[in-house]
């Protein structure tokens, strides 16, 4: 598909490009020759059936898994994404996983800084500084979550917001969200969607995987459709309907005038 070719001519505008990525798990090809540019300050939706490769694609961007073939380009320069730490610290990518990895017995602020604790005099934990910064970030997101709340007391939606707060706290550029509204009520998911809109308004680049087509249509500027490990379509969210998207996911193609350019 001409719309997805990277790096080449569009690479300079792309914040991140995936080029001919392949990821296999044994006999399964989870990601099959995927080439896709991700542009600064877009909200890119990723949709597709169960097992289509959506989570695997993001796990390659986050450094959690490594591709068997293919390359990444960061602002046009070739990069290797060798670990989550490298993805976070060098490329500014924060991943919010489908099965959230949090420590329920710790407080919100402790979870926010987990693995990236601030220290005073290189030794002592700067507890008050971390708490204060956590509070400020949570307030910025207009949530009622407090820094001292225990994660075990939070709802699924609130945990998602804490994970997003981590991206804000460390000022990551690119935030990857894997099914953030899957296990929460429609009413509660509005808070997550508002946060995505807010991040977008603050110049962040967001990639959102969701089975909730309405959510994807509500917040995404562009939508990528994965079918059995392949990138089948990329379309601008410009008057798309739920039916259009379902047709792209399960039907035989897209009306030619809908393809993104
Ligand atoms: N760690 C793994 N080990 C083995 N196979 C895996 C692993 N992760 C994913 N797969 C396989 O790779 C394929 C793509 O899985 P993936 O989780 O990326 O799909 P998905 O689109 O995120 O699905 P879902 O919508 O159910 O979350 C599936 O066939 C899955 O079983
Ligand atoms: Mg998944």
C-alpha cells in the first residue's frame, strides 16, 4: 500500500517509522512485513481481530519484543529498540500495557516512579519531591486520584490513568496504549478518552489499540487496520463510520476514496 511506505520521502515528517517489520513466535508470524510511519502529534488507532498482531506491534516499539527482521527510524535516523528502558529514555516512548504491570501494594506515586526513582545526594530517595511531582501531574490530568492512594484500591480505569500519568510525568513524546478502556465501563472510559484528547492537545503522539470502535472513531486522527499480522489498511478518520471500519476489519477492502494519502 502506498500510504504506509517508510522511511523514504515521508521519513523526515515521521517521528517514528517501522520498515518491513517481521516478528515470529515459533510457527506463528505475529507481524508480517509491516511498514508504517507514525507522525508527530497524531492519534493513531490500531484495530483488528483477536490475534491480528496489534499488541505485538506495539511491543516491538516499546522494546519489549525484538523484531526478527525490519528496521526502525526515529526522526529519519535508523535506530535499534533494544529494551523498554532504551525505548523510554532515548526515544521517549511510554507503553501502557494491555495487562497492566503495576505493584498493587505500592502507592500511586511509588508506582509512577518505579524503576526511575529520584534521589537526593545520589543516595537518599527524594520521597517528598516525587510525591509532589506525582500530585501535580495527577492534578494536571483532572483526576481525583491522589499520590498516596494504594494502587490495589483503584479501579481498572484509574490504573490506566496512572499508567498514562507516568508518560506525562517523564514528558514522553509518544504514548502507546493497549486496550485502555477494555475492562472499564463506558462512563469511566470517557475519562481515559478525555485524557487522550488532552495529551493530543499538548502535542503528544499517541497510538491507541482498542476493540471499542466508537472510542477509536472518537479520538483517533488516523486508523491502521491489522489483519492476521499484516497491515491491511491505513485510513484518515475523516467521516468514517463504525460500518466502514468493521468493513475494513472483516470485509474485502476499502472504498478507494477512503485510503489515507
Ligand atoms: N509471547 C508470545 N508467545 C507466543 N505467541 C504469541 C506471543 N504473543 C503473541 N503471540 C501470538 O501472536 C499473534 C498475535 O498476537 P497479539 O497479541 O499481537 O494479537 P492482538 O491483535 O493484540 O490480539 P488481541 O486483540 O486478542 O489482544 C497471536 O497468534 C498470538 O497468539
Ligand atoms: Mg492485544
